[in-house]
């Protein structure tokens, strides 16, 4: 065991559990490192000196029953691992009785998460391959049949868009700290112009470049991460999310991750969207609505973070920046939807 163990993992109890449930997995004492955490589930890197794994668990101090969330993520990984969609191999899942919170373990995947501008600049020569693999992976995901994966009950695709709008409107109402009439108006515009339902698919819920691992040699996607928002729904919400984070927030100095659209040599998101349409044959006539919705959703999320930051409930850097981005996101959302709605 390492001398300094980050909070949230009872290493001795975890070692005993793994030795019982997965005999032969460990060949030495576990060393634990916190990789990321704060706004969502916590992610730890585990090593026995020979092999590496990743452990996911809910945030510290989370008092609600959260085993369901872990079960959903683990279930998606188990269903997808045999498919063409690259995901880490799931190992084992457990309830709160082992480390004090539900968790699951998955194998470590080699690759890089491109969150810094310097990392994107280093990939400029392979920007085209990177964009192509990001799109191809999304096409593969949306081409899977949920029934064949055993995920037919993983969500309610009918009425998905309407429920999404209501969800984020409710979050805005619950985190009101300033008047944002244009953000409210954007949600109302979207509600008045709901597009017809697309053939449903398994959707990631937060698909973007910094939620995948990239092979540093060829620029291909080696694993799709962070499945906590996955469900059955409208696949074009994933496409719009990818486009927004690719270059839709360029120039806004986002603290979340570097924006490919801010780096010379990267293709525009319009090319990625066209490639998706060509490969899937899906009707993108209403894509402007989905892009407007993507801006609305991110603005609502950032406004919620802004509210918590003002209440002193956030820890870390960049939270104030997110609140400052909201007006620009709203403006871009209105522009995406257009003038006739």
C-alpha cells in the first residue's frame, strides 16, 4: 500500500475484496492515486506494481443512494466491451460495504486524454485522423441495437427531448442567482420547435474529445470514458455535443478543456457533422435545433455551477469562469436555432 492514500478508498478492504472476488488478479500491494474528481464521480488509478486498473465511485460525502449510478456505468461497459466501440474492460462491481461507497473496477487503457492546448498542438499533424476516429466511434455507438446488447430497458427514448428540456429548465429554476431572461427564452424557443423523433440509439450523454482516450501513435480513439449520463435517446444530441465542444465554444477560454477549434490545423465541426450524416444516413435537417439545445444544456449546467460557486460550495479553480461563459453560450444558442422560431 502507498504511504499516502487519497480519501475515498479503503485500500486494505479493497485488497481483501479483490483477492476473494477475483482470485489471482493482484500480484502485490495496491498503490492508489486520485486521477480526477469534484463535479462528478471520482476516478482513481490503481496499481500492484505490474498491472493497472481504474476505480470509479461517487463523490465524497454523497448521501443519496448511488449504487444505481455505478450499476449503469458498469452495465454499459459490460455490454459494449465485445463491440466495435472501444471501452475499458470491466472487472468487478461492489456495493458500499467494501470501501464505504459503491464502486466498480475496470482495466486501465493506454492512451492520452487531450485536455490541454499543448496536447492538441502536438496532434496537429494527425488532426484529421483524430476527427475521423471521433466521428467513426460515435457512428459505431449509434449503430448498435440496444436489444442485442441487453439494454432494451436502459432508458425511455420516446419523449426524450421534451424530458431533457424540462430537466434543464428545472435545474435552472433550482439554481437561480441572477436573472437570465435570454436563457429562459432559449429554452422556450426550443420547446416550441421540438423536432420529430429520430430512430433511438444508445447515447453517451456527454460525447466530446476530452471524454475519450486517444492512441498517441495514430490518433485513433482507444477508449470512450465517462458513461454516467448514458441512456436510450436521440443520437443527434451526442452529435451536437461533439460539435459544440469541438469548436462551438472557441474563443471563450473554457477552463474545462482546450478547444480544437482554437488550434490551427484542426478541421471545423461542420466537416465532422457531414461525415456523420454520410456514414449513418440520418436526417440532419433539424440539426440547428440540436445545436441550440446543446448550448442550452451547457449553459444550464454552467449556471448551476455558478450558483454553487456563489454559495461557497465548490472547491478548485475555474468555477467563476464557467459562470462568465453563460451569456455567450446563450447568445450562440439563439444564433444556432435561427431567427424563425
